[in-house]
C-alpha cells in the first residue's frame, strides 16, 4: 500500500522560508514521479514541483521557479520542498502527490504566509 505523509507546514512571514517533507512508502519500483500540489479553497489545484525518482529530473511551476527547490533522499524515500522568499499567495494546503500506477495523495500540510 502506497502511503505519503507530509510534514513541515506552518505559519511564516512573507520573505521567510519553510521546508516540507514527504515520507513515501509502498512503491515497488522507482518508475514514478513525486512532488507537490497545492490547493486553495475555491481554486483549481496547482502542481508546483515534481521530481522523477529514477533519474532525478525536476520540474517547477512558473509561480515558484527560483524560489522553491525539490529534492529527494532515495535511501530514505523522502522528498523535500525547500520554499524560500515565501509570498502571501503561497498560502495553501500542500499535498504530496505521486504518479505511479495511479495518482496517490497525502493528507496535506497547511502553509500560511502572512504579509
């Protein structure tokens, strides 16, 4: 059973930083992409960053390029999202998301950026 468990959200002032973590388990191979999707009530979910586990290639939404960095620790099956220069518009619930045999989701962690 695939499980994704996020941690690291919280309240931060604009310009600050946070690091989100996602503990992944249950995958039987490395042929998947894993990353982060954020959700704001009343808006469409936004995929913000993904990493392909097998080759380490990354992708970012334009809204976070240059500010957010995704990384993984394959030995620990962890994925991280370092978020710098946070803005109030980054406020959202951040879900860990994996694309493998199907889409898998974590419960999410709240990030609030105050002005």
